[in-house]
């Protein structure tokens, strides 16, 4: 496997990590903001509502994580197949 | 025992949940602290909203934890997939250092001088699996020697 291919893998992976992590953290921030803004300026309710909605919010985050993982899998698999092909 | 990407997802999902629970606790503590200081509910609310909008305090910590977990899971997954093509083979594999890194950890430097089979590397730790000092940030890879 040549050096350029390895460099490309590292760069594409870094790009994927950066984009997906930021995308999902922004998504979660928006969800939290919606919760807080729905509390009619009553902080006492915030923690309770966060707790009640934990499962729903985290389920969405894990779904997004699984989708991003598929992209990472593809990147790794392509590199792996090329490494194997180089052997022949 | 080969590492399955589904297991990696389960671990990361657990970490996301832990980060969210920590956020709940941290916000609860922040609210109580402000109350003790005599801050009004209206002001507490405004401060929390500002913290979230600007990713400060507990919210900033939560955002950082989420992004870190994405770094870990995506890095580990890609590395697992790229190296497991050699599983079950008897190929002699060399440890190729990350060509983009300015410096390498001592473990990767040591490994880069070795040639081993997949099973042998699995015992030591495959690239990116956290067995080296650079941990899951390792972007070295295995290639066929020769």
C-alpha cells in the first residue's frame, strides 16, 4: 500500500469524525434548547424533564452514531481491501 | 477473539448515556448553587439558556464528551475494518506508522520494527485499539511485509 493511500485514509477519517461529531452535538444542543425554552423560565423543571426525555434523546443520538459508524466502516473496509489487493 | 463493530457501538452508546446523565447532575448542581447565592429563577433560566447557546459550563462539557465519543467510535471502527481483512491469514504483517503524524508514540515506534502474523498482532494489540500510548487516536496500519 502506498503512502498516499494511507494519508488519504487518515484525512478522510479525520474529516468524518469532525463532521459527524459536530453534527450530532449540534443536534443535541438544539434538542436541549427546545426543552429549556419549553420550561417557561422555571429551572426546577429542567432537570426533571431532561431525565424524562433521556431515553428519547439518547436513542436519536445512538441512531446517528450507528449511521456514522457505517461510513467509518466503509472507509476502513476500502482501505483493508486495497491492502489485501497489494499483496497479490 | 475478533472485535465486532457492534460491540464498539454498544460501548459508545453507553458512554453517550453516561455523558447525558452527567449533564443532568451538573445542571442540577448548577441550579442549586445559583439558588444558594440568591439568584432568581428568571436569572438562573437566562444563564442556563446562555450557557447552552454558547456551549459553556455543563453544556460545553457535554458537547465535548459527545464529540470525543464520535472520535473514538469512528476511529476504532475504521481501524478494525481495515485490519481485520488479515484475520485468519498467515501473512507476515508489518506495522506502518501514521504518515500524517509529526511524532509517534514509543509503542508505535517499537511496533514499526516488528513483523508478525495477524494473530500475533492481535495479542499485542492492533493499530487503533488502544493498546499503544497514542490509544484509539493511533492511525498506524498493518500491511503485508515484503
